[in-house]
C-alpha cells in the first residue's frame, strides 16, 4: 500500500515481534528486531519511534507506537495510540497514512476506537487564529481488520465518526469566548444543530423561565444584562414501550463565571468561558444520540446564563426560591452552577424524566481531590452509579466514584432557609455541591459528573490538543445506548 507513513504499535516485552510486527520485521530484513534488542524501541506506553525511509516497505516513514505491557492493554487504548500517531505525523507534514492494528484487535470495537482517537486528535483550537498551521491530514486507511466483518466494521467506523464529531462539536462550543457565546447565542447554536440532526428543540426565554418560577436560575442571571435561556432538546425513538425509562441530561452552561458579587480573582478568570462545558457535553451527547438512535427517549436540559456582578446581582445572604419550592440561602454567589442545575433538574423531573445525569464544571474542589485525571462521579442509588461507571470503563474515560454519606448533607443545612449553597465547615466542597443537587434530584436515580478539572486541559497530551477535551460524551452515549 502506497502511503506517506505506516503506523503500528508494539508491546513492551514483545521481543518476538510476532504477527503484523513480525511481517514488517521480515520485510525490513530483521532491522526492527535489532532496534528492539538494542533498546531503542522499549514500547513503553505511547513511546513514539519514527523510522525514515524504512528499507523494504513502500511507505516513506514507519511510526511505531509503544502500547505498554500486553497485560495492561485494552482496546480503548487504541484511541490514544491512533491519536498520538496522528498528531505526531501531522506536525511533520504527513498527509496520509495507514494504521495497522495487531492481531486480537481486528473487530468493530477496535475500529471504532481507532476512528474516535483519530478524529478527536485532529481537533485544533485555531478558529480565531489568522496564522493557522497548514499541516493537514487528508486521509487515514485502516488495515489489519478482519475483512469477514466488513458490514460490522463499516457501522463501527460510522459510529466512531459520529461520536468523535460530536465531541469536537462540544469542544468548539467550549472554546468560544463569552463575547461570541452568550446564553442566547448558545441557544441559537443548539437550535441549528437540532435542526440539522433532527432533534426536537424548545428554547425557554426569560418570560417562560419566570412563569416556571425558576428562582434559582433567575437569581444567578439577574446580575447580567444578557438574558438567560433554558435549552430543551428531545430525542424520541420510533417506538417507545409503555413504562420505558425517560433519560434526562442536565448540563450547566454558565457562559461566563465572574463569581458574581463574590467575585473571582483576576488570575485565570479568562478560563471561566468554559463554565458552560457541562451544557456543551449534553448538546454533544444529544447530537450523537440523534444519529445513533437509542431505544429510550432522551431529553437534554441546558440552563444557560452569565454570572455577573451587575447592579441587580444577587448578594451573599439573599434567599432564592427554587422551582421545586425549596428555599436557598445564597452564601456565595460563585457557587452558581448548583443553583441553575437545581432548576434544570426540577424541570427535567416535571417533564417526566425517570433517570437523570448531570454534568457540570461545578467545583474547584474536584481538582484538589482528583486532579485532571478522573471525572468526579457521584450518584444515588449506588447501583445506578455503578451501571454508569461500567460504561465509562468500557469507553476508556476515567471516572471515580465519590462518597455521598448523610454527614455531608448536614453541611448544607441553613438557619434561615431550607439549604445553603455552600458547605459549612472545612473541606468536601465537591461532595457538598453534589448533595445540594441531590436535594432536587431526590429519589430519582441520578448521576452527577463534576468535570471542572477534566473538561479543559492546560497542557496538550500526545493524543489531544490543549484546551477543551470533550470528556464524558462517550460515556453518556454508551450508557444511553445500553439503557
Ligand atoms: N465554575 C466554578 C468551578 C470551577 C473552578 C470550574 C475551576 C472550572 C475550574 C464554580 O462556579 C465555582 O466557582 N465554584 C466555587 C464554589 C465555592 C464558592 C463553594 C469553587 O469551586 O471555588
Ligand atoms: Zn462560580
Ligand atoms: Zn461556575
């Protein structure tokens, strides 16, 4: 096969070079084997070794990606391997390459992982740059797959493409500066997407938000001249069984979080444009579900607002009445995400949602607990959370279960209202925030994802540009498809 480059991966301790790697080694008259025995190729996870003009091969370059120890390898690792390969070659001017999978990874699941890894890796945050880099990957061919599975492989490739494009759709939204993405503009973009993919859409404007008595959302929005919106997207399957679950996806979309009157320090405040990451996650997930057509109906609810310290802004000590009727003492106006989600969750329940997932860049505390490695995953009942975490593991997104003991609920009791919007006492900030949401989800099976530290990365990874990650979409889509 003629291509600029051939890419495959090798395992740590794979001195034998069997299968596909063995064939390459033979074509190169054993040169690959000598690179392994000399220690140049260790095959440690994501180690990249680029060989120019490999003798005996038609390609101009051979890229070997380390796959780590075979015992620790999972099919989902192909995402990172394919993604790291793409970014490495793209930055070196390669236009097309062949990705060769190894024996054992020849089915649809592997194909989907490779496609997702490639498309997500190809994303760059250069929309507003006039000096865009010119390097561009034009095509990637997949090789090594079982041709007997052609039909299934094509379906898997399409599914991978839809999910990765939806992740990139969300990443584009997250990148938008707040002057280009107000709540109304976010709603307009959601509407355009919904029309394109065939989802139902309704945008609740200020009047409707007032009619519905979403006092917690209004409290946050009143400090801004930009009016709030609630974006409601609907996916309805062709047939729905009686008594079927109705999945509700609620996403925080604070298009800019200054902190409000409890204003944030200037340092890093520009990052708070990504405080709509949870909302973008749900829009991305809905986009994918519109194509992938789960059996269950799904509704997404995205409350959108700015959090500004305007003259009409809510103040610490103010009491707001949420849509559910619960009263909230606003201790800190910077704990605004939980306020708008409270009304989002209540609205989801009023529409009949039987199961809820919310995603939000909710707390700085989740970064203290889990750094940018794991999403903080909360939920009740525990079996429902475990079911969700099984999806996360299947698609290779790292999420860690966080505790929901009753003791934490005590920390959000208020003296003058039903609850307060920050925990009293020290520590546990991500957990008290989750408990606040549970006061509104109540007994409905519910999962809360705190993506504050994982929705955006300040440093690029070999397989991912720095900036928005698109985390959690894959898991939510997998979960909805299995429900
Ligand atoms: N949007 C922030 C959380 C955040 C922090 C997201 C860092 C991304 C990166 C949220 O609205 C917030 O300000 N939370 C406060 C809550 C506190 C006042 C109880 C926080 O985490 O400091
Ligand atoms: Zn805040
Ligand atoms: Zn916020």
